[in-house]
C-alpha cells in the first residue's frame, strides 16, 4: 500500500455515513407507501407521526435487506439487536424523536474494497465498516425562496433507511469517491436500494479532519447530504483546504455540521455538531428486540444473486483475468453479462476484457450511454475478436471495423470486405515488399546490423505503408529478422 498523500504537510482523514433508502414498498414501521414523487403529505400516516394510540410494527422486508447487505460485505449479523429513540426536534421530524439503533446495530463490521490509480500503479484499498443500522427517515423541508416561505412534506417520514458507517480509513477525496461508488454498486447490485442520488435514495455524509502525520485525530466537520460523486470530491477538497488554512492561521477547528454549496464551491456551517449524548438515546418501549435466527440468514443467503466480489473471483478463476479486470467488469450486472457473453462466444477472455474496458467503455462514456444501449452487441464484438485472433485483420483494422459496427454499417465480415481491411498473409507478396524496402533503405539496414535496434522502426514503417496497412506486423518482424540475420 502506498503512503498517504499529504496536503501541505497534513494528512487527511475521512469517514463516511451513508443513508441508503431501502427498496420496500411500505415504510419501516407502517403500511404507508414509499413511492417517490407523490403529492406532498399524501403518504404520511398516523403511525409515521406517532399520534396517540398508534404503535410501530417492524417491516420484515427492511430486515431482510439489512441481512443481504451484511452478507454482501462479510459482516456479522447480530442475532439480537434493539431499537432506540434518538431525540431531537426539527420541523420535518413531527414525533420529536427518530426510531434508530444505537447500542446494538443489526450489521456489525464488514469491509468494502476497491481499486485506485496511484501514479502508474493500481492499488487495492479496503475501508473497514463499523456498523450498519436500521432507522426511519425524517420528512423534508421545502424552501420557496421566491416567495420567502418554507413548507414541510412528511411523505418521506418513516421511509426505511440503512445507515452505513465506516471507520476513518480514507485519506483523500479520491479514496472517498471510490469508496462511495463501490458502496453504491453493492447496494444497487443486490437490489436493496435504487441508488438514485438526485431523489435522495443514496445520501452520503463525509466526516473530514486533518492532522500532522503521527498526531491524534483532528476535530472533524461533517459535510451533510452529498448527492453526487462530483460534488462529493469538490466538497471534501474545499473542506480540507479550509481546515488547513484555519489551523495555519492559528485558529481551532470547531466540530460542526456543514453544507456544500455547489454554486460557490464552498462549505458553510449549519449547526454545531452533536455527540451521541446530546440525542438522549433510550430503548424504544414500543418495539421488542429484533431477533434474527441463523436459519433466516441462511435462507436469505440462498435466495441472493451472485455477489460482485464472488463473481469477480470467478472471473479470475474461470477466465484467467487479472484481479483488476475482474473487478472493473463487475461494476454492474449488465457489464458482467456483456463480458461473459462475449468471452464465451470468442474464447478470448482477456481480449474481450480489453475491448470492453477500452473501446466499448470509451464509446459509452462519450455518448453518456449504459452498456444496455451499446451499438455493438456481445455477439458482434466476439466476431470481431475472432477475426483478430485468426489474423484476418490487424488491431488497427479492428478499430475501423468497430467503428463500422457502431455506426450500423453491417456485420464484421461484410465491413472487412467493404473496407478492404483483410490482412496480407501471402508470404511471397510480403517478401517482395520487404526486399524492395531493404533495397531502398541501406542506411537503416547497416545501422541495425551495427547494433542499433531502433533502426528497425525505419524499415517497418515503410513496409506497412507499402502494404497499405494490410501486412501482419508479427509476420513482418519475423521476416525482417530472418533477412537481416
């Protein structure tokens, strides 16, 4: 593992709290619906607001989604966990408390691993998770600045959340964003959350502090509700610079909750950060302990789809792929399926991986398209790779064929024929071209024979030009070395 990157002589320390809205159709303690976009205050029932005479009832679907997450990150799933009341008042929390978990969360420990580019190297980073606990969401404040009024929409109150808390293991905004993307992949892959950041289904809070290397942890400030990976990196980078400037100017960092303003690119303090004692947690008297038997966990495990990390391990074992490739190809189920279909059809898994991570990804990113919208099917890509493997076309010609496929110009063989891209494999014809080039470039021949290996490039270029790019590069090099002794 590489050493932490220092910013102006300071080490950055980041921990994350992520609220993943669970994909249940009803709320965590009531039967009220959770659908997004309904008219304000039409989906909040008496239970969500704890009106007199109502009692919460646990949603079994929310529990099973928490179990799935625990299995996905190799965590311990508590056989017995308890719910607590977290007391604080906001206009969008009508009960005056939130039902959450404090002392005994349902998911304990676990880890999330991902790859990072570190200079010319690719390194694997692992972030330890402290816990993931079930809780209910609050409502939402709506601010109408143009009329100077605010309103409260309680539709979201009671929506089930899984709050995922890390150890302070990240050391840069790049690591933080990579972690958030990997976590997003996990929760959407296993289907416990739709991951829609714009709608608030996946909300991240970053706890950021700085310290001199070897010093105790600094005072953290929590950046709330980061709803895009782009803003996440901008917010953390600004907060790091701000904290360092404050310390260098002789000021003390005060623990606080801050918001990021994407228009100014700055963070601003919202309130003094509370500690656990400020919330006066106590066991909720209306909810019994949550008991999860091992048979329940095994049943959920048996019903889960293949996990991304398990699939990546299989790709390494079955297709002899590097670990990095396998991880990249399991960023989504659709990409993984596209790769498997291509690899099985062409029998060249590494070439399939290279093309999908390279040309296919480049095209998709440029067009802002998902793999499902790719203009080249897995079968077409496999056919293209087959023509590279059997030396029908060169790598350069293959890119032209791919261009034709993407533009809908026909199938692989038809494009090769129409563009005249078939590689020259006639040894006699190729030898004649090589002899002509050697005769026309005696200086390069002499320099190569004198020990200048780079002089060979001055011969290969004219040969490829004379063959109109159709000569097989490997065959050219072999014949050249033979003729040059």
